[in-house]
């Protein structure tokens, strides 16, 4: 279970709106000044995300909560988002080279690039359908694991970290 701390900012019926603050550990790394991820992280800053979860623990507005999502579901979703389109792009590029060699074309690079882009586009179409399929699947929703009303996990908007 991957856990994150957040704060309840609204409650409506059996749903709670949770706000979490994106954190970066780049400031703890000795390479953060020369690393591309560290530079991007410093440009983006600490962004806040809001999403709805089932209020299974009857949390109230202002409560600091722990939310979680199953590891395997996060891994499966990450694979779908990052690997599947790239894999289809590589398969498309290889198919383009194969087709070009099959028809004894002088240069296979152009066909390979076109087939690769078609594979990537097919990967994005598949990803859109996959995300629509799991959008309403409760297994992919974070769940409220606990409530900690004594600790403030979200800094006020005007504070400097």
C-alpha cells in the first residue's frame, strides 16, 4: 500500500475532497543543482492536488488524513501510461522496417518512422480507452486509511517551505 498524507477540505454526503501537496525530495540530494529533475521540480514548486475519495472513516473538514492505494494497481497503471505507448511505437517502427525490407525499398528509415508514429498513436488511443474503462473502477481510487486531526500536513498557502 502506497500512502500519502492529506487534508479534508470538503465533505459532501459520503464523499470527501482531499488535498495533498506534491513533495519533492530533490533538496536532500547532492546533485539537485545539476539534475534535470531537480531543475524542473524547483520550477514547478509544491503543487497541490485535489480529488474525491469515499469518506469511509467519517472524517470532517479540516481533518488530516492518510490515504492509500494498492501498489500493484499503481504499478499496472504506470505501466499502461508509460510503457504501452512506447512499446507499440517500437513494434510499429520494427514493423515499418520489416515492410520496407519485404518490398525491397532502398531506404527503410522513413517507413520505420511513419509506422513508429502510427504505433505511438495507436498506443495513445488504447490508453484513452483503458483510462475510460478504469475511471469508475473503485479499485483504482485512493481510500482513506486513517485520520490524524492533531498534525497539520498541509502548509498554509502563504507559508514558505
